[in-house]
C-alpha cells in the first residue's frame, strides 16, 4: 500500500479547494496589491486549464479558491527554500503561518477551513515573495487525513507566479509524478527520454515557457490523479527511478479505491495477531488480495487506535506504512514492534516487548 490518494487532497475529482496564502520575509518587500492580483489570476487560469483537461476524460472537477490573508502578508523570519527542507522545521513554519492567521496550529487551521468546505479535497499554496524552486511538501496533522498537502511557490523579482507552476504543483498535491530527470541519473535520463517521445509537452515533464495553455496533460498523469482506471503496460517505463517502487505497488491496488480516494473494503480476513502489554495488532488481507494487506492496532481495552498498510516484507520484518503520513511501522516476524519516523538512514528502534503471540 502506498501514499497515493492520501491526505487532504486525494483524487482530483468533484469539489477541490486551493487555499492561497501570501507570505514574505522580515526585512524584505511585501506583496503589493497589483502583484497579488497578477499571481492570483494565473492561479485561476491554471485551475481552469485543469478543469478543461478533466472534461476531456469525462470527469468533473470543480475548483474553488480561498485566500485568508489578502489584506496583509504572513511575515516569516525566513522563508524556507527548496534546499532547506526539514520535517521538523517545516512543521514550525506552517504552525507559525497558522498562528498569524489566528489559529492554534496548522491542524486547527485545517479543521476551520474544512468545516466551511465540508467534503472538499483541500491543498494549500504558499505564495512566497522570494525567488527559489517551487516544490510540493506535506506536514502531519492531528486528523484522520494525517497529512496536509501544500505547495511552496516562489517568484522571480518583479514577476508573478506563472500559470504553469500553479498547474504543475497542484497536480503534485493530487499524486502526479515528475517525469523529468529529477536527480540527474543515467536511469532517470532514460525514463525522461521515453516520456518525451510520447508526450513532448507534458505538464509534469517540461515547462514550455509559453504558459499553461501550451502544455498537455497525458493519460499517464490523468491516471495518477484519478481521471481514468485503465493503466497501460508502458506507463512504468516513464517513471523516474525514485518513484518506481511506489508506482509498481500502486498498479497492484489502484482498483480498490473509490471516487473519493478511499479504499473500498468489500471483504477482509484476519491472518495474524500479535498481543502485547499495550494492546493488540492484527494483520488482515483485504478483498482477497495478497497485495492489499491492512494492520490495525487496538489498545488494551480493544478500541481501535490506528491502521497501517503493509508495504513489503524484508528478511525479518513486515514493513508497514501509514498511507497518509511519513511514519513507518516494522513488525518482526517473531513478534514485537516499533513505531519510527521514516528516513533512509534511520534504524528500527524502541521495540515494544510482546507478551503473547497468536497466529491463525
């Protein structure tokens, strides 16, 4: 199970909300009224283009926009750049933004907006009055979605944020992948070449420099954002190396999602149970598929606390992921478990001792 169609923005279908927030840096210029209007017009242009692309696939997307701080910028001590990404620092920054908007934290802010836009897919867009590389990011929130998607958008001095950037980054929020050679590898270059041969002006591949109207949205990207359910065998050849594992897994289980991006559970079978002092964790196969395996953790009173999807197994562990956040859980085959933050160099630690083990 992977993190496609997870978090605050799942499939790009139905009602979708883009929340735009203007931010500037202490000691630097703030956004002028005219600059805001120019960039906001480009956002509207990008969303209209996405809506038109959706129509070509026979699906309906209804975008709305919301700006909670048009009159006054959020002013940060430092606007984080593309190379500055750090999960903990990211949370500090977005909580500071929420605080300046009158909320306790980003979770409270999300809840406040969600109450007004119930049932909407929601992604945030931070309009930075600084020059850097636009990117997609996310932050954990204390909510059932677990993950709030947002875009960091920058502008060159004296220029508005362009419509292509708005469209490209919005698609990322709804699970679209970059098709260009992100990490400048030989394998990545080969994948990019294949993508260019099929879709020369694909929006996730290249900026034509002529605005979003000159771009195309390929059937591959349409599949990733939920506009059709007919993946082709040649899709995998275009995927960048760092996305290959997630995409392969997605191909196995995409058909189990409904239009809202939630997993349809028609049947489940318990196949394994571990009990420990703090409670129980149970392994289930879903819809009779060995590729769709869910684990649920229950407290000592039997109340369900949380669920995880099994991503893969290695030599000693069942490796699970929370579909909507950056946490992993590792279950040793012989029992025991640890909850960790995922990063490439992190080890499994803080094991909880198992007091009893049952297998079915």
